[in-house]
C-alpha cells in the first residue's frame, strides 16, 4: 500500500505527458507501472484507494482460503478485465521498454521480465512481482516459481544502468535517511524448504535492502540519479487500509511528481 505514493507520482507524470524510454519496476511499483505504460491516469489510485473498502481485497480470510492475503480473483482477474479494464492495446503499442522484477525461487536471484502482447503473461508477471513472501502464494511464470522481486532487488537502478541508461529517475516510497530496522534471521525449516536458494535470499533481505538505500543516496549525491521520494517518514504500512492516510500519501506523491516535472523543465 506504500505504492500509493508511486501512483500519485505517475499520475502527475501522465498529466504532463512525461515519458521515459525504459522503465523497470518492482512489487507494487510493477502494478502501478503497468497503468503508467497503458496511459491510464488514476487507474492505480482507483484500485488502491477507492475500491479498497468496497471489495475488501486485503484480508486474513483470503490468506486462509486462498493462501494469500490479497484476493487474487479481485486483483488479477476482475480488476484488469471487468472493474477497471486494463488498456492492453495502448500498453502493447507503447514503444518504451517495461520490465518487472521478480525473484526466481529456484535460483534465489532476480529476474527482469517483460511482455508486450500476451495478456495472461502480463498478469502473471505483475502478480509474481507483487507476491510478498509468507503472505502470498508462489506464482508460476513460464513454468518457473516466482515471488516478489523486492526480496533481492527492491531498487533496480543498477538494472537500468546495465541496460544502457547512465542517468536515472528513481521513485522511492521512503524518505531520505530511512533504513529498515527489521532483523535478518534464519527461517524455520518448514518454510520454503523446497527452495534452499530462496531461503538464503530471504535471510539477507534486510541487509541487501539497506545497502541499496545507501547506494541510491550515494548516486544521488554524485548526480547519477534524481530521486522522487516522500519528504517525511512514511505513516502507511504494507497492509494499511486507512483510506484517509492513503489519500494523503497519494496527494503527496502527486505533488512530488508535479514538482519533478516543473523543476526538470526549468
């Protein structure tokens, strides 16, 4: 739900028709990024805020019944095909390259996946990139078990550099100076026991994430990236359902996106 900030930023960019030749996104950012690539302003905001209470797609009931805290039928079937139809035609005709980050459960490494035309594969990749460990089911993409890309590459700026883009705009959902205070720890043997390399990645997740935060701040200081981020500590958690807090976060993202466009064009 912290991705609501990103949806605000992207709506501001769409308002000013501000486009990039290459976009790489991870987790909730991958879902928001799809609406940016299909040029559908407020679509992500509508699904993340307006439809949250109506459809109740975050619940412990869903975790018990479907093995995921997010209702997969609502999010990945009804939303894109019925409630807020995804514009596959516009997305497919967009000349920009769009990649979503997933974690390969067999290798414990990041995968950077792209699909332009196959609707089912587009959905599967987005679902995999957003499949949080422990509270979502493993998602199969091309027959390979995948989970949330944020496990191993939460801020994929180096992927963009490797693809030939030396200067990047990075949208983050944490204020500068933030570091995760969570602790890495060994997992009980029964958790992901069939995926030993995934278990290794999960044991180092917090350390890797904090190192990426430090890296982005260094790159920002060196003038290699421009970062769009919240200016104050985040009050929205991963599973937040407080519509007022989400609305404030969206508006903050929109304002920061407007500021970016204004300053960039100066």
